[in-house]
C-alpha cells in the first residue's frame, strides 16, 4: 500500500499513468469558443470556478458537438434530464476514467456502454441538462487515474477527497494545438546505490553510470521529445547522457558540486560547472568558456537558456555574493548568500530572467527582471531553492522551509504541500507548457516523489542521502 500524503492515497508507480495526446472535446472553432461570455473556460484553480476540485467547464452554444478526448471503452452512458444530466464515462488505454456531463438529453447520447471510441468519436452535444439548467451551456469534464474503475458519485467540495487530475495543461495544449500532446515531465536522480536513473512520463532508465557521492544530476528537456542529463561521475568528471548523445567532457568537477544544464534555443544544450580549481566553466554546443570567476566551495552554478539565444548563469562567488554572468549581461547583485547554498535562475517568458536564492540570513529572496522580493520565508540550512518561468507569465519557486516542509511560492500560488523533505536536500521545479508546474523532491523517507498541478506520485525509487532530483518538462 502506498503511503498517505497530502491527505490522499498516493498511487504506486506501476498503477498511475498519464494520458498522451488528447482531442479537444468540444468540436467548435476557436471563434465560437471565444465568443462565449462572460466565461469561456472554468478551471478549479480559478476564483470563478465552483468545483472545489480538479475539474473543468468548457462553454459553447447548445447543440455544439462533443467528442471523445481519448481512445477507450465507454463504461457507462446515461441519458437523463435529472441529477447531473446526460453523462458518459470512458476508460482509456491507461485506465484513466474520463467523465463528461451536462450533455443535452434530447437528441441524447450517441454512444452506449461497452462501445469502443476513438479520439474524436461523437458522443453527444452541449446542453444544460439536470442541475445545470439555468446556467450558461457548457460541458463538464473531469478525470480520475487508476486504481479507480469508475467515477464516484460526488459533486463540488465532496469530490475533493478523490485525486482528480488537473486537466488544465492537457485541455489548453489540445485547444491551442488541435490535439496537443500532454507535458511529459522527466526526472534525473542519484539512486541509493549511487547510480544515475531517469524516471518520468517519457521513459524510465538505469544509465549504469556511477555518480559521485553527495552530488545531484541536472536534466533539460530538448525540443521534440527528448532530454539530456549532466552529472558528476564517481571519478569526479562531467558527463552528459541522453537523446543528444553521451559525452565525457574531460572536465574535473569540484567535490560536492553538481552541474546545471539547459536546452539552447538554436538546438543542443549548455552546461555550467564549478571546476576542480574552483572556477566557473560553461561547456556545450554554444561554446566552452572559462569565466575566470571563483566560486564558493561546495556550491553549484545554475544556468538558463534564453529564448532569443544564449544563456545566463547564476553563482555564489568565493566572497559569498550572488553574481549573474552570460549573454544577458554580468552583474554583481550585492546580495550575500548563505554558505553551502546555490542560486537558481530561470529565463522569463516575457524576456529577462529571475534568480532565487537563500540569503545569508536564511531567507528566500528573488531578484531579476520580474522584480526583487524578500518572501519572508525561512529556508532549511544547506538547501537551495528552484525556480521556473510560468507559461502564463511570472515564475514559481520551490523550497524546503526551515521546518523541513516543501513550499511553493510565486505567481501561480503560494502553497504548503505538507510534505516532509529529507534534511539537506532541495526540490526541483518545472513549469509546464500548458500552465502550472510540477515539483520533484526527496521526501523524508528517502524516496522520490512528484507533486504539483500535474500529478501526485510516489515513484518508489530510493535516493542517495544528501542528493536532490532534477525535473524538466
């Protein structure tokens, strides 16, 4: 039995799958959808949404065709003018249960229980049947992962005890891309046997590569469907492995430090490291460069690739100050950092970048083009924050607070995840293309977990003490 977490029952690794590409379920042009007023969308995360759990409403004129978002089997089809009205449940190939409701009871549903449907199969039309009567015509849609075999009979806040999946990234991707593919977060970690593993929604792989004790890998999602991982080997060298190729860079790294990697806008990747002489180096497809910048012992750089090309790196200098260097300019931020901690940097969607770090007083600060802010959040000793740029603008930060819990703070939400983290480890956050974010962390039992707007999952993977995972989408 998986552990209880956030008040929910976590699904074991083999049981939970994330859906692939979906078809937008309301078969109308964008012009039709965007003509709806006052609402076009309603997600659980929005203040104007009444669900109180992960669900979505899509508004369209009465009679607009509704199609199946996935391929699968209809497990129930009820045509009704009472209760929640005409509704359908579909089980897809991963076992996820998709629920579509409030469809018009006349002319009725176009599918029946036991029928196979493909993506795009017509199943009904938009309406306001049953208790949706009197509201603007819309489709209600929600989804539950295995081991659920059917949707429980609940509505509103009563549904909050069930782990409904946040469909916003999937629906936005499908709407914008005509059936876009779901985000595929992937993680890299050092296992409790000292090996490099990658786990996620792209693939799970043991790279048969030994890592230096106390160091962590870094992962970057590549354009398309691949990724690249940078890590310090058990001989103290920088290596990269992944879909862009495997390479020994013949670069010795400082003990107890980890690399950082990002995907370049023009293709390929760039890596930043602290060398075994204590200097900042960048290596990769754009250039190999010694920045002649001394770094604080035991700290690691953070690199972000800029949308217009090039990259920027944040470091703690050997005088304990925060610096940024790179194609967006070099800057001494006159900000003292806590010894043994590292900054994190993210290129912003609207241009520029933002840096998150633990100050020398133990507080979380962010500085950069989105503004400078003291978050009044005390951080755990020896830990570092992680930051990502939200698709909708702004950023989100993940950190281990001084009580040992995971928190996220930023433009999307401020949230205490009630998740205990292993002492001395740091979370990693990835912002998703369709909106929201996902965080990877080592929990206080030593296992890898992910939490966020995408999925809650115990990966059943033991991590090496004192190491942190890396996630990207």
